[in-house]
């Protein structure tokens, strides 16, 4: 697996992350007939909360991002994008594992939505997410808190 680091996001990261989102989501949004060059970036700008976001770096360069937004009954995993050149190296799985461990320590469930037909759904299913609801565009998934293994 490639070495990677998480660093807290700042407001200065918004445009780079918006561009990454456009690149990563384009194939799925085009397949679904929903790609809009401006809207894909603006939706990120509108929902970008640096306090709950981390930048994924490989060799000190932006390779992805992820947000974990607290909500009343769970955390929402949002804006989880990994540059196509960084995909397939175990980075996404490692980042997700680290965040889920934190949520388990907090006793919290994690929710997310993924686009219909997205390859990312397999990653989420491997990490214990199950489908709650879905429509023609989105699949809403949840992963309930994992308890620690009982002592032997």
C-alpha cells in the first residue's frame, strides 16, 4: 500500500477539493445523465466544512479528501474522493478503517450516500455498510457501531 497522510482541511483547500470532486464523480454522473460542470463543483463549495474535513496526501500532494460530519444520531461520511491515480492502492480502505475506528470508539453509527452503480459501493459494503434506502440516483447506506471483541 502507498504511504499516505491525513491532515486537517482548511478553507484554502476548497477549490482543489471541488476540482477533485468533479474529476472523480464525472463518470458516474455522466452515466446517470446528471453531470453539470458548474453544479458538481458548487455543491462541494456549498457543503465544504473544513472543521469536519481532512485532506488525504500522498508524497505531500493532495490525493483525496474525506469529511465526517456529526449529526444527531450518527456521523455522515461525506466528500470521500480519491484521485483516480491513487485508487486501487489500499488508501481508501485504510482511510475508511481509521475513521470507522473513531466512530466505533464514539459509539456512533455512520451514514453515507453513494451514486447508483458507483464502484465505491463495494468498498463501503466490505466495511460493513448496508443499504437503508435507494432511489434512481442515490443509495443511502449505514454502518452501525461495531462493539469491541469480547474478552476470551
